[in-house]
């Protein structure tokens, strides 16, 4: 084929920009950092975390490689609340990478490991979940989104509680060039300080952040949905919350006004109601989000914070 000089210049410019971006991410080093909130991480640093996560998932899951990257290292897991996904993904992930996980309660740790905890405070600390932020969940979400569309989808709609998961979404979406549209019931809006910072990030990165109490305003252009069921199913306040959240479920009815290829994400475990059963059988339902907690949270994240690992696969597109 014959190309004009301008075509060659255009192609060369694209290749140069691609190589430049890869070089920039390749130079990002997170070793020794802690991860308490993604608010503290730049756009390139978050992309590097997702790149490492995707690389390890490819090499270990698909190529069946054994990578003892954490051999000789230990992780102390302290759970204030009962945990299923976080505990299992941490234990299996850390062990398969050659490390040794330690699972302790707050009481046990305070009484028998106080010196070790003081010493370990100089090592990276990861927030597995707190009342304000849930950074490891969002990394799993965006790795899942990236597996659905290439490059990353442009719009995410959130229907549900203005809680820690949403706060982490708001600290991350703009940095990846993603528009975020949020519908929460009145009285369940996200934290004011987090909202102010999210608006600043959206302005800085040229994205949209829409906050409303009307879920029917969101799905017209939405390509993906997220629902956080935990707060809705709080047993102590279940009756009131079910009333407050009426109309805020992800259902086939709300999905009918979205794009034809809308995607429903759920992080599991799920409370099976009629709406959930119908969404679960939707052809675009994605439950790989739960699996990706392992690849992002306790593989990509920990490897990035504890080692100088360099991804082997091409840089992911964002």
C-alpha cells in the first residue's frame, strides 16, 4: 500500500505517543508506598497499578506461570469486621506469590503483636476497607471495565448509597478520563468533602461529574452500572432502607432506557431478590469483578508496593 507523507507522519506520531506513554508508566515506581485512598495516587500511578494487575492476571491465570514475587515476605491482615472476599483474595493471592499471610483480629493483634505492628508501620499499609474509602474495590472495578471495552469505557453510572465505594469511584474516575453519573436517595449523598475534591478532579481532567437524586436521569448514555447492596441490607435498619432505596435498584426496567449494550456489575456476595435474578441472567452481567479483587487488590497492588516488578504485556489502553 502507498501512503502519503502526511499519513506516515500521522502514523509515526501515534507510535511515538504510544511509546512515550508506555515509557512514562514504566518509570512509575510505587515501591514503599502505602495505599489508604486513591486520592493520593496520580493518574499514571493508578494506570500502572491496573497495568501490573492485568499483566499478573495474564501470566498467572492464562499462561500458567509461577511467579514467587513475594517469597520471604509476610502480610498481617487485621479485620475489624467479618470478611469473605477480602480475606480469601488476600490469603490465596499472597500465598500463590510465595508470601505468608497472617490473619489476626484487632484484639489479638493489640495484645500480642504491638511491637511488631510498630515495626511494621514503616512498611506499606493497605486500606482493605474503611468507612470513608474502599480503594481496592475500585481497582477491581476498573480492571473489569477494561476487560469489557478497549480502551476503557467513557461513562459509569452509579445508583445506590453515597458510601465508601462511591467515594473511591469519585477519587479515581476523572483520573482515568471516565465520566461519573451518580444517583443517591436524599439523605444518602456522598461526603461533602469528597464531593468537593471530586468536582475539582473532574475540572482538572476534563470529565463530567453529575450528582442527582433521580436515577432516571442517568442511564440514557450510561454504559455500565454499579450497585452497592451492603448498605441497603443493613439488618438493623433494613425496613427503613428498603423504603428509602425504593426505585434505586438496578433492574431490567431501568436498564431499558440505557444503551443496548449496558453492563451490570456486582462485586458479590449478592442478596437474591426478583430484580437481582433478572439482572443476573442479563447477557451483559459481569461477576468477574469479584475475581478481579484478587488480581488488583492483592496481586497488582501488593506487588507494586513491595517490589520493582515491570509488566511484560503491552501497556493497557485508557
